[in-house]
C-alpha cells in the first residue's frame, strides 16, 4: 500500500491532534466488587449513532432513557459528547426506532410563548454523572437537575426545579428523532396525576412500515394544566408549583396503552427512585460479574467491563411483560402473544435488533459461553419472526423485516446455539426454517434493504453458476450487491447450516450445503492471489485493485475480504500455495495495517477516506475482524498471539469519548470482540461445528474467571490463569488444561463448560 508524502503529513497531524484531544479519562476508584463503577458509558460517544449510547437502561431494556444532544438521522445522533446542548430525554434508542422525548422546563413570562420551539438547554460534563442504570445532568438554562433511571419497560425521572418559575414538562411527541420522524403524537389527561398517549414512527428506508408507541405517565405531583401547541402538536404539562421536586414514571408498550399500564404495574408500583437505581445497579453487576478478572492496569479493567457492558446493549425488547408483542410482518399489523409457561409467564422476550452480520466472531461466542440465557431468548425470538412472517430475519425492526445487510446472517447464530446445547427442542422445525432462508424464496435472494423484490442478492447465479456476479445484471435492487462478498458469505452460511443438517441426520442436505460451501473458490484468482469479483459471464473484473473499497466487496476491500473463509482456512491456504505462503501474506497485511492503527480512521465515515479505505486489515468493521486468529490454523499460533495483542493495544484500549469502536459498535459486536480478544478465546467459524472449537489468543489479565450458568452447563466455573503476564510477554510458552498438557492451541466447548482450569505460561 502506497501513501504519498502529503497524506503521511496529514496522518501525522491527525495522530498528534488525537493524542492531545483523546487523553484517557480519570475516574474515581471503584468499590472492589462493584463492576458498574468500572464502566465508562461515554466511551466513543463523540462518534455516537442513535442506538449506541446508554445510561438509564437495563440489559436489552425496552426503555433506553438518556439525553439527546443531536436528533437528526440514524448516524451522528443521540448523545454526542462534544455537543453542549440537550434537546430532550428520549425513552427509545433502538435500531430504526425512537420515541417519547421529554424535557423538564421552567416557565416564566419570558419563555412561555416560545417554549414549544425554543426549549433546548446547555449543560456541562462537570455537573454530569452517567453509569449503567443512571444518568444525572443539570439543565443550565432552567437551573433544573434531572436524574434518570429505569426498569426494563418503565422510565423513571426525578426533577429538581428552582424556586422561581412554574415547573413543567414538555412532551415533544411530534419531531424528528434519530432515524425516524415521530408523528401523530397525542396525549390526554386521565387523572390528577396521570396521562396516556401514543405516537407513530414514520417509515424509514430500512423499516418500511409505520410503528406505534403507546405510553402511560404517572407523576407524584398534581397536574395543574395540560396545554397543546396548535402548530407543533406537542404538549406542555404544568405541575403543582408547590412541589419543586417531581417524580415521573413513563411506561411504554408497542401494543397498547393498557399494556403500558400493565408494564408499569408489574415493574414499578412504587415511588422510591433510589431503590430503582440500586436494583438496576444490582442487575448490571450480576451480568457483568459473570466474568471476573484480576491483573492488568486499572484502565484495562475499566475498558474490559465497558466492553462487556456494550455486549449487552443496543438490541431491545419489544414485547410486554405479559408476552404481547407487535407483529408487523403481514399485510396488517397485529398483536401477537408469546407462549406462556406453567407459571403464566412468557417463555421468552421478543426483540428489535440490528443485523447479525459479524455475530459469528462476536456475540456467538461471548453469549454462547457467558450468557446462554440471552442467546436462547434471541433464538426463540428469531424463530417467532419466521412463524409470523415466513422468514428468519437478519435484523428486525418495528416488528418487521428490514433486510439489513446480506445473506442469512442469523443462521450461524442459531446453529451455534444448537451445537452448544443451548437450544435442544424443536430442532427439526428450526432446521426447516433455516433451510427455507437458504433456498429460492428465502432471505438469501434479497440484497440489503430490498423490501419489494428478490433479485439483488444474486442468489440464482450462486445456485446455477457457483458465484454471484458483480455487477448483478438485473440492476440495482437494494444495497450491498457486491458479488464476491455475497458469494463468500453464502458459502460460509451454507457450511454452517450443513453442520446442523449433519447433526440431525439429513445426509443429502448436508452434502448439498457442503458442496455449495466450496463456492468461495470460484472467486479466488490464483494469478493475483486475491479474491476477485467476476462478471456474469465468468470473466474476472478488469483493472482489479484489491485495495479498492466496496468494489465487489461489502464494506471492505478485496485484501480484507480475501480471508472471509472461516469454515475452510486450510482450503484457502491451499489456493494460496500452502499454509506457509498464506501466513506470510497475511503477516505482511498486518504489518501494513499497523501503520494506520489497524482501523480505517476513528469513525465509520472515515472508511471512505482515500488512504484509510485502502487498509489491508480493518478492525473498525466486521469483514476482517477474525484475521488475527487465522494464523492459528496456518500453523503460526505465535502470530495469532502477537497480532491479537497488538490489535487490543491499538484498537481496544484506553478510555476516551473520542475513540473506542471507531463509531461502529453494532449493538454489542465490537464490545464482544474486544472482550474475547482480551480473555484469549475466539471461534473462527462461529462455534457452528459439533462440540465447537475455541482458538487461544494472548490474554491480557492474570486471572479470568467465567461463571457457567447451571441451567445450561455442568461446570460451575472455568478459570484461565496466566503466569508471567506482562505487556511484553505475549507468547504462550505452555498450556495446561485440568492438569494435562494441551495439544495445540485450541480447546473444545465441552472442556470449558464442564468446568476446570486452563493454565498459560507466557513469555517472549
């Protein structure tokens, strides 16, 4: 990769600028066992997108209550650290969904006529506190202290108003809010201290149908007046002037006001604000404490638990506590019902989530080992979408399909859950639903966000010719119609489904999917040594540049995506002339990528920078985040340990609002990846083979204790003990598991979940 002198100067300038502006945040020392105190929510918040930032929320909570400093668009919105103005507190920050923005205000004669159009307030970070489950901020314009917390489905506010002026709360129900316009918002007073209402999220390019949100409001102070602005349609709720400390509960539902009431009655039937803060902290500590670490620096520990916290964020519950859920997959909206258990409780939650594109290297492994209960919940939800709408989604929003990204990205996730024994029932029906996605009429036919047609995925060419052409002759029918990447993704996903077919005894299906999984070979050019797009007639793309971004490859270039063969690294190496040559090639790519810090800039938008986009390995986006662990399968485990440690140090270290995940933390994917690299466990094929394999990396801590869920696994805990751990001791000298020398640098799932201890002696 060549970089001209001017670009080098520019990059050096940016590096110096970043060094001076991205200094690590110094936080107070946490209590020894309080993992919540270790989390830094503002990490990478200068690069936030709508659903990224979290504070007053529970794990996967329907309510994700936090301040909004930018409200325009899905990207660059939500809580943005460098913006000094709060525009409201929204209860919903999800994939293509938003809603219920409120703002406490103090009404005076000077602002009462313009308040509906002019209500934003400045704030300062010095007077702010954010932690998992809680947010405190001072609204300088009104001299109001606003505190936020929540249960899973109810937001809880505590406002301290000044002695002067009339206390009020503005409900901004009709507004652009992140990815969607909120319209048709209405609210009515239903009691001295009660309000109910609803709003509608307009369709977006990705979520093609409108989606309603219903809410119930209760205050501990009497409502003195309810005023609607005729121009904006928004509402101002005046509260009793004698009460300068006001509590407000806001319960939401995507099915009805009645279910919003049920959610509140079940989750928050009292007015003890601190109790909810404490309960939220306790719940977060329970989740975060499933991995306990010792050693490393304080910053490394803080960053680790911040990463782990992000692995439990973004994807949101959309079903009510009684199991009612919104189903938008058919021609008409309907309210569905989750099956109930013997105690009358829903057997699982239903979810709104971004894509599972890249999940095979992230949440597949982390959830499947540490949070099997969460993985099971999500699998049941995905299968419910199939029962309702006929397809297992890639990433559902608003109770409907979005067709986000490409292929059948949910297949490896579900297969991994089966192979790990997390899903044990209804395997034949699950297999049938998965197989449907891999056949004509399934989701593989659709390109990204292709809602009305089924041509953009180029699937018929994959079946008939063994590859997806670039460009696809039929034209533009969606996003991400990059034929080489599509071919490779389909091949990998076919292989994973083949593993389930084999497990269930469907031999003929297994052979079909195994054969299709070799299709990646059809886009490998032995002359150039790279994966390369083909035209529809089978000829190679002319004037091919493997470093050209998104030219046949999805959100990547050919150099990065050449290694996207997680199911057959040995076969890929054979195409390259053997494992030794493949290792040399990949090592050179890492050496070049290190010059740019292993990422294409510090934010998602910088991937289009003319130099950054040519990076040969990019840990700022999903297509090549597995590459450091490929060396293990090329007989160079030392390079896996070396480069995985380098990536951690360069990409996933430090605490700063300016950096963290390069603005592309897709709902737990990059947080999970960072955790896995730091504990030194990784699954190349997403844990989709029988008794899945974990590749060993280079742990950064002295002790890593993983609590095993007894409802799923036999063991109590699995501990990794690292001897001679040091910043320079990245190489594994010896490995012993349960007292026996480990052969190679892999362990099986059964070895971990049965409990025990892995001892690693490190050196140089």
